């Protein structure tokens, strides 16, 4: 069965997929380390914020709301980061920069939440109602697979609103100027198909959360994306099971930052 994450790797470079899934290379990179840290922190951060909202009341001013909402976040980031320290992949100074950047992004994010929360508090809503308004019910890390499509994967989050399911993919990198990266759109499409098969509900829209700038972008799961997904899956199957590489040029800029360059015969440098 093909994993959904292989789809975006395939879009990045088919040779990378071959090296990883056929040749069996598992090469770690600083980017993967940062990605895992961001994912774990983001998950715990949301729970912390929800819990902190419970301690708020209407009499608090914006500064108090903001301070209360951010309470415990710095400690949580520091504690979680300890697990990911790995000087072989990233020296201490760089890792410290990543940690500081992550904390300042969360501070900014929590300030935006504080402004929204204060406005809602002023209307007389309770903390419980505020949590429901700002954070829709969701399922985290939902594992899905379907043998008929030949696809499996773990979706970061599925948000549920009025009986409709929305797959959410969390990305550490930056988004393009417009829309989302094609690989991200295809991942959302793949999760949509898996959710439709598993939960028997049509999925029309998903989201990509780009954590670097904390921006959510929408993906409309239309027929073009579905068609592109099946074409990509067919190319991937052909590569993985028959060793057929699609006609694709290697791109120097990608090879320059590729963690597989040291073991890749197709590297362009
Ligand atoms: S080094 Fe270049 S060709 Fe090789 S896997 Fe990486 S991106 Fe692809």
C-alpha cells in the first residue's frame, strides 16, 4: 500500500521516493527534525490554550487575557524541544534559534486568539462557548487505509462541523504566494478519498495550516485534483512496483538541499 506522504515526496522528486521506499534509505534531515518538533508543539499548544481559556472572565482586560492565554506555553516549548535536541543533525545554536522562533510565532498566535477571546467575552459568552467557537471538534492523527485504492496515511487532524469532515494537513514550511503547493493539495485530496471511503461522507474541502506564518489555506477537492491524484498514484505504483521512472528532469536547486544527495546517482551536482 502506498503511503500518502510518498505522494508529496514523489512530486518533490521521484528518485527520492525510489531511494527511500525501494532501496530502503532512511536519511534524517534537520528539516524533518524541525517538522516533528513543530507538529508535537502545535498539538500540545492548542490543548494548553483551550485549558487556559477556561480561567478567563469578562472583567479581565486584553493584557490579562493575553497573559493568561499564553501561560505555560514557554515552558511547554522548552520541555518538548529537549526531546528533539540532536547535535548530529543540528548544532545547538541553530536549534536554539528554531526554538526561539517557534516560541515567538506562538506568542503572536496567542495574541490573535486573545483579541478574539476578549471580544467574545465582552458579549457575555462563557469560556466553554468560546472554546467551541474558536476550536471546532476534531480528531487528531487519524490513521486511515483502503486496500481498494491502495492507499494508507495518518491525517494530522480532521475537523468536524455540522456533520461535515474537513481534513487538515499541518506544514512546517512556507506556503506559495497564491493557494497551496501542489503536493499539499494532493495530500489533502488523498485524505479526502480515504475519509470518504472510511466514514461514507463526501469531503469537498480541506485545509493546509502553514505553521511558519500560521496561515490556513483552503483546498477545494474538485474533480481536477481527484484526477491528478489518480494519475500520480499510477505513476508511483509504476515506479515502486516496476521501477519505471517518469520522464522528469532533476532540478539543481532541489538536489542542493536534498538529504539524499549523498546516496543519489541522479543528483545534479
Ligand atoms: S539528489 Fe536530486 S535527484 Fe537525487 S533524490 Fe535528491 S532531489 Fe532527487
